C-alpha cells in the first residue's frame, strides 16, 4: 500500500487519509501523555507554528503500547490542548508495533534510522519526516523535535520563501 492511500481517523473521529497531507512536509510522531518525553509536545508545537504556513505539519499519533497514554480520545485531546496548546492534527490511538500495528506504522518502520536500524518503534516520540517527494527519514525518540538534523531537513524540503 502506498503511504498516501493509508486511511486515518482524527482524534475527533473524522475519517481521512495520509494523502490528505501529501502536499506538506510531514513529521509523524507517536505520542503519549504520561511519557517522560511528553515535554517534546512543546517543541513539536513550536515547529508547527514556525513552519505550518509554509507547507509543514506535525501529525500526532497517540499510542498506549508503552502503557503511558490516557484512556480516551477525549482525555488525550484535552491534555494536548490544555497542557501544550497543540494545534497540529492528532489522530485516534494506534498500535505502532506488532501484528495489529496501524498500516502507517507498518510502512514507516521499514525505514532505517541514522544507525541503519529498521523495525519496531523503540519508545514514544519516535519521529518520521516524510518529504513531498515521498522520502522517509527516521529519528529516535530522544532526538528532540528541534534538533538541527530535523530542522535542516524540514527547511530544505519546504518551498523557498
């Protein structure tokens, strides 16, 4: 299946596809409200504010596979809005590993990270940058959203100002 054909459902229950964002530089991240890395939400939101009007978007995918996400979509939406002021699209809770992994994550995890590792998501806040030409770049959970390698890739992939 091509990435852009993969169906998604927003946190509010609206069906869409990954292709609805195909004209943008997309930063896909599996998030969890109770994770020690949750402060990365602040930097994700800052990227959204900085580059959102230039053809960039963060796409957040809550997952409880590491047992650190809130129980309901409503609780997740409230937490993200009230705690971090999240304005980027958020999607329903998904599995990121295993046989029941969401199709998006089944595709994304075939991409190697900087060390050449492919396969399972290792923790919350693993990041994938998908450029408009369809290339996928993988970053570890501990790589901050505003790390130079992520920001440089976003800036190189956006249209010139």
